[in-house]
C-alpha cells in the first residue's frame, strides 16, 4: 500500500516537533542543571526513538497499513500530552551537585521522563516505515525534512515564546499531526482537534503568564528577577540588588554586573571597589592610548574600568545579541547611562575569536575576563564545555592582532590547585613559541587578588619601566604579583617555573593533571584528565575537580543501564526465535544499523565543533549544520525510492566509499580551508558551510533506507529491530563521541567514524553473501561470487 499524502504530512509534523523538543529541552537543561547535562537531551531523544522500534518489533502483528491511522493519531496525541509531563520533570528534578552515585535515581527518572515523548514520536516514524518498507526512501525524506524545519522553528520559538512555552509549542505541533492522520475520517477529526487546541492554548497562556516558571536555581533568585529573555543560545536574566548595580546572569549562572550611571559617570568608578575589577583592569595601567578590544563585555564592567582609566576607543565583541540589543540597548540603557553607546564605544555581536580572525584592525590591548562558553547552545551542547578562546591557535590569533607593543590580558580563576591558570600560562607560552618568540620569560606578567589572576602577554618584552608601573599598580590596588620576570625565581611554584622555563613542555607533561595547551582540534580547556588516566578515573571515584569525568561516569551508567534494559534484554529474549529465521545474517544486518548510527552521530558532533568557529556563532552553526545535514540526508534517502533492488548493494558500496573519502578529506583539510576563508562575508561563509555539509549528507542519507531495502524475505522481520538498534547506537555514540573527543580530539573521532561506516558496510555485504550462499546451497546452484 502506498502511503497517503496525509501520512507524509503527519510524519513531517511529528519529526519537526521531535527535533524542536530536543533543542528546546537543551535550553531548559542548561538553565536548570549543570551545563554538562545539556547534551544528554540528544541521548534521551535517540533512546526514546530506539525504544519505539523495539516495542513495535514485539507488536508488529497488531498493525496493518490500511487500518493504522487511529494508532498513528493516538501516538501523536500521546506525544503532545507527554511533553507536558517531560517539562514538569525537567523543571522540578534536581541532580545532586556532588555528582556521585546518589544522582543515579533522579537522573534515571529524568532520563526516562524526558525520553517518553520521543518514544511516541519514534512509534509514529517506526510504524510508518515498518508498514511501508517499499516507500522508506520517501518517508525518510519527509521525516528528515520535517526535522530540519523543526530545527529552524525552535530558534524562532525560543526567542518569541521563551523556553517552557517553546517546549509546549513542540508538543502542540506534534499533537496536530493526529489531525493529518485522521483527515480522511471526518468524525474522528474532532478527537484530534480538541486536545491539540488545548495544547496550543496552554502554549499561548504560558508565554503570557509563565504557568511553567523556571525555579530559583544556581545563582539566581527568581523573586528578584526584573527581566527575562530567551534565545537559542541562552536565558538572560537581570536581577535587582540593594547596591548601585544589577546582576546579569546567563542560564542562571555566569554573572556580570550592570552598574548604575551614577556609579561611573562624573569621574566616579564604582567598579574599582571590587578587587576582581581591579585585577581585570591591570592592562590599562600600561595601555590606554590606542583601541582596546574587550571580548565578552556582558553588563559592561570592563568598559566602565577602561573608560575610568582614560581609554577613549573601545571595541566590544559580545556573543549574546539579547545582551547587546535588549538588555544594554533598550531595557536598561537609561539605568546604565547608555554605556554601550558612549562616545568611542562600539559593541558588536559576534564570537570573539571569529571576530579577531576576520578583523584587519590592530589593537593596543585585547581583554577577556572570565569568558566562558558554558551556556549550552541549542546545538545540544554536543561538546563538553569546549572553548575556542582558550587554545594555542586562538592565542596566536590574538597576539597577531595586537600593535607591536600591544598587550593581551586574560583573567581566570585561581582555584586550588590552580590548574586552570597554569593551563592558561601554558597556552600563552605555546603561542609565543609558535610566533617564533624566544626568551619568553620577559613577555609575561601575572597579577592576582585572592580569587582570580590576570595574565598579561606581549609579543615584545616588557620594559623595566612597564614592569615597575605594573608593580606600583598592584601595590596601589591591593593585588599580589604572582609572576614578575625581574623578581627572584621561586623554584617549586609551578606558575613561576613555567614562565621561566626555556622549554616548558617537560613541566606540563610531568604534572599529575593535564595542563598542556589545548588545540582547536581538542579545545577542552576545563578538562584536565590525561587521556591515559581516563579509564582508571572513570572506574574509580573521580576527583571532585574532574567534573567532566564525573558527569560522563554518571551518564554512562544511566545510558548503559537503560540501553541494556530496553534493547539488550528484549534482543536476548527474542533472539532464538526471530534471529533464528536468519541465523548469522541477522546479527550482521543489525551490526550494520548499529554502525551507521554510531558513525552518523559522531560526524554530526565533530562537524558541529568545526563549523562553530567558522560561522562565528553557535546559533548559526546550529541552524546551518543541523538543517543542512537533515535536508541532505532526506534528499539522499529520496534518491533511493526508485532504485531497483538488484542495484541496492552497489549503491550502498558507492555511498560508503564516498562518505569515507569525504570524511578523510574533511579531517585533514577543513582547518586550513576555514582559515583561508575566515575573512569572507557571513553570507558566503554560510553558503560554503552548507555546500560542504550537503555533499556528505546526501550520501549518508542513502545508507539507512538502502539497508532496510536489503532486508528481504525472512530478514524483513528485522525492520523494526533495525530502527531500534540504530537509535540505541546513536544513544551510546553520543556519549562515546564526547568521551573520545575529550581525549583524542575531533579529527580522530571523524576518522574513527569513517572506520565504523566501513565495518558496517562490510557486515551487511557479508550478510547478503551468506544469505545468497545458503539459498544457492538449498537449490543446488553455485553461490554468487
């Protein structure tokens, strides 16, 4: 039976709602939980979809293509209703900050609850593909095209509706698919119209009165919030205080002050009473005559410090448009004295590293104060706190865009032990070495208060007069000098030892934790576990400072437990009966679907990281990478719809070979290509990125429907299993990819993904050969070679 147009529309609506829910839940998790957990939503979504395939496998005899409209509509409505439950759980469940085994139960409950709507979404998709296997290419196209549309819808819904209402919007959209499935049954339409209308009404009401409000979490007391704004990158709040400033928070965590105009105008400098402002402003004791570049000005405290110290030309680069346009440009412009529009001040929306790479200007100083990318973008935070600002290539970019005697100023926390700051110093030393600077000890200076330190770096040596100025400023501002090239050496103090070493590599390689300079291929500044120690720390109780390892350990336990429960046990239970129909071949077929699930998610995550830097903003990368990959794979799937079955194996081999060649080329050449094209206008960078992603996506998109087409005869019973195994592989692959990226880098992950694709293709071709051999043996004919 050929699917009706209404069924194609229904699968597109459900898929759009599913991806929209996934991206919106990423935003919610980044606000209510640790930023690390945002990427868990990807695993939840894939787990739910895969579990649907397993469930359908056990129930496939209950459905017929001609009479399943009611079941499709029921699952679409259950998707919408379960979204409300998932939202309540996401807003209410708390994970213990210790991230120990006590967090397993709440995390497991959260995982199961948020995966539930994706289960119903997966039931719709799996049911349609199972009942219409001869039209899998066209169905898969509408599935992925709908998901691509959902990606774009989520970006708009988050900004217009806010996080919770955007989640409800996804639920209402998915429930509306029931109307499409029941379109030909006039009286039954009302069954779909009423709950769908109620969900749309709930969405509209929440956007107005906040029925599902964000609770007081992390650093924000919601009772003090004066302003709340959402976009695909963050939730921004501004809260009142009894003093002469407001708190601006990103995702209820990262904080910056907005000073009242009375606090800084008329020669006053209220920021100077805070030691963190004094230590961050240390650079202006030397450089106040040229143009200063401030990366991540936030609420403007660094701009206030620069203006108070006589800097007359200030360029700010702020990643978050909400802060620039809405907070500082409109809502609190009068309160702050219109700080962002002061004479000589210009603030641009963009990512600091990308802005510097494209800029042809030279700056007297470049300053970054506690700038982090912890706020998970709705790309899913696929990478565990990657940061493109703190790599050796980034520091080379910054130093290369300074005037001859310009100063780079980087301020970070001085925790105990100060691994973060030691690593910052290692990056500076590596960058100076890459620039051919010798005698690096005189190119550095470090000042600090009790909590944070500022590293000053120059391409040229600090003069004796400059060092004396810095010492006097530190004394006057109550700061400590942690490193001064003219001061006596302090053997045993790692910061001092690193700065003075002719070759610092033995020092950073000899520490218990990894403080070696991160690179663009492995940009995990906050991850300090050595790759050789990763497994031992995962199996033991990780150090409390190894937050990334603790998170991965907890997530791996939950994911493995649920995957074994939902996928492993049913497979063992039915293996004798169902795989017995296709012995040996069944395992090889399922191995193929497992391999392409792992390979696809690994490439998606890796490419997301590469394109964030090139496109200049996580939101641009989200929209371009996900939309193009989904559309490309959908069109690739559509290319298989009229392919004769006898040509499917050859097309599959061709697809695999092309994917392998493209992945290998991208792993080696994307970095140099992006460096060469970084100066292009934004629209042409988007076009290039889309073209680069579309090419592999078309060939990757052919591999799942071709695999389904090859499940012929007795192997047809494995169709729902294939869908479920593919989902389980993606769940495990998402966590495994993060772990491998942390320890090996993205280039290695891409090459490993190519190898997995190759092994999967070999498995299904071997399965076909085994099957052909057995058929030939049974008929007495020679097997095909």
